[in-house]
């Protein structure tokens, strides 16, 4: 009985985590590049209304595919340390990938992020 209740609670927690991620990803896809840069740099999403249904490219995805995407993203973020996250905020990609045309690193972003991290090098 206790195991069954614990399993139900764990399932509900996972469902809640999935729904929170789903909401976040829909908001992320609905943002412009400028808003995403502010969000990435400050870690604060600028206040905007929720995207309307049909405005996100993931609105038409099947739930099973969404859950697969969620699990892939969880694996991508698992085990990341503070330095990895700071690098990601500065560059827009993980440290194991070389800087390329999609790299967002600029001196201005570096100064902003260092300020947010209390002067630590990024
Ligand atoms: Zn880079």
C-alpha cells in the first residue's frame, strides 16, 4: 500500500515536472531572439502573455514525442556544474562544442554575466 502511494506520488511529481517543462518550452519557442538573449543573460524571462495555442512549433507534437524531447533535454542538462551553465549563458552552447557561427559570446555579454556571477570569470 505504501509503495503504491509512493509510486503514485512519484508519477504525479514526474507529470508535474513534465508540465512545467512543457510550459517553459512553449514560452521559449514563442520568444524572439532578442527576448531569448535577455532571458539567457539575466536568467529572467521578460514578462509577456502566454503564447496563444498554435503559436508554438511544438503545439502539433504528439505527447509521446514531447516526453521524448523532455527526457533528452533532462539528459543534456544532467550533471552540469556552475561553470558549464555560465559558459552556456555566455556562448549559447555547451563547452564540449567548439565556438562557431551560432556562438553568442561577446565582450558585452561576458561583462554582464560576470556581473551577475559576482565578478567570477566565465
Ligand atoms: Zn562559443
